[in-house]
C-alpha cells in the first residue's frame, strides 16, 4: 500500500509517497481502508519543524494525522460493536495519509452510506471540537457568538452549529474577502476581516453590547484584542494557535467581568468520556439529517498530498481539504 511521510522538515515538497505493508490492527484497534482523508491544519505546522514554534513538534520521520472515512477491513482483539465491512470515520493519529490506516476503536464513528465524504471526515474531530468549544463558552439560545478563522474546517462547522444551538447574532472573522463571503453563506450574519487594523471597531459597530461567546484558534494578537469585543460576562474560548504566537493574555483583559477558558479534545475525552461519546452521536445525527454539511474546498489525490498542504499553507482553503486514495 502507499503511505505519505516526511523525513525532513520543510515546505509541502518534503511529503513523500512510499510503499509499506498493510498494518495489522493491535488490541483495541481497527484497520480501515480509506475512502477519503480530511487534512488537518496542525500537520502543516508539524511538517515545518522547529520554526513552527514550541507547541508544534513531532519527531522525524514525520507521520501525519487525519480524519479518515472508509470501510472496516479487520478488527483487533478486544474490539466490540464494530464489524468488517462497516463504513466508519476515525481520527487517525499516525500514518493517516495512506490506503489503509489503523484507528483506535474507542472513538470511531459509524457513518451512514448516504453521508458525503467531507461531512463524514468532520465527525471524528472537527465537529466534536466545534460543538464543545461553543458549549465550553456556555452558549445559551439568543446569545451572540464570534467565530475567528470562520472559513476554516472547524470554523465553518462552528458557524453552522452555533445556528443549530439557537445563537443570536453570529459574527465571523477571516482573512480574505472570499472567506468572508463563504462565512456568510455558512451562517454568519456579519463577517469582518481581522487582518484589518480596526477589526474590533467593525465588530463593536455590529454588536454594540459586545459578544457573549468568542471562539479563537488563532492566538497571538487576535486573541489579545478579542477582549475588546467581549461583552461583560462574555466568555472567550481558546482552542488553538494557528498564528504560532503563544503570547500571554494580560489578566487585566478579564477584569471587566470577562473570562477565558481553554479547550483540547483529548483532555475533554479523558475528563468526560461518556459525554464526549454522546456528543459524537448527536453530531452524526445532525449530519445524517442534513442539518450540518461540510464544504469541500478541494479533493486531491493521495499521491499529491503536497498540494493539499500548499492550500493550507497559503491560507487558501474555504472549508475542508480532502485526500482520496
Ligand atoms: N483544541 C483542539 O482539540 C483542537 C483540535 C483540532 C484542531 N484544533 C485547532 O483548530 C484550528 C482549526 O483547525 P482546522 O484544521 O479546521 O484548520 P483551518 O481553520 O482550516 O485552517 C487554519 C486557519 O487559521 C487561520 N490562520 C490565522 N493565522 C494563520 C497563520 N499565521 N498561518 C496559517 N493560518 C492562519 C487561517 O484562516 P484566515 O486565512 O482566515 O486567517 C486558516 O484558514 C487550528 O488552530 C487547529 O490547530 C484544535
């Protein structure tokens, strides 16, 4: 079978297609034949190596994560409730860019035949993150929400889920006109370019009382300035640092009755496994009912994985980028 790895850090061109044996599932694992692989932003950072910053380190040879939808080919010892031939989606932690992948059975999602590739690849990770960051922010119906980097994979799901949860005004930020238009098409009432100096003024003009829940995975200056647009009792949730900038937020940012919470999927699943599992089923239901759909920006052959990374490096992707074997 083919798999993609990198043996040096650098640009997308370091991704190499190589031949490997089809892996054998160990205890608690499932072998999946890939139908499509959702590309995650974090791997573009790991691929860059030390220059990407301290939180994005992976040793060489570099393997890639991915959200794989496909068919169960074999099950390892101790796996219950999953059978050969079933269509599933899984967050694959290593060697996800491959014809066959190994996945931990615990967090696999069963996927109806009618569900499209792109939406299916959001079920193991992107959708649970989008839902849980909104709930970590304590969103209640009618409250306003701001989603940063809203045209990204997780961002455009957060917009749609905010709507499903009954949010009031939904504000999106992103870095280009095309992304702002895309965010409006996916549920934002207002879209603001946060690369412009006065983006906070534009948000304040649209939501004069400030936003109640704010989601950020950019970090740095974007997170620091976010407190200017947060309402009293507003809650900001940080769940990533795409900018690579891990500046601290001064404690004075939250003096005016504001708060900042952090979210990480692994920490959430460890702390509340049953609730995490129930939310995956809730999201699979929204997708099966057509209430939640992924926009696929590009579907790229596995052998051209570098092209998929180039789209993310260039910040060109609207929604999801997929690889297909
Ligand atoms: N906490 C968790 O458990 C968890 C799990 C999965 C993912 N994440 C994080 O969630 C975020 C979204 O993930 P995703 O896979 O859906 O990615 P994505 O949103 O599709 O891509 C990342 C986005 O970040 C924005 N960005 C801002 N500054 C950037 C910079 N300096 N370089 C590149 N992009 C920059 C870009 O949007 P603009 O061009 O509009 O600025 C880009 O579209 C990532 O930060 C990821 O690490 C967290």
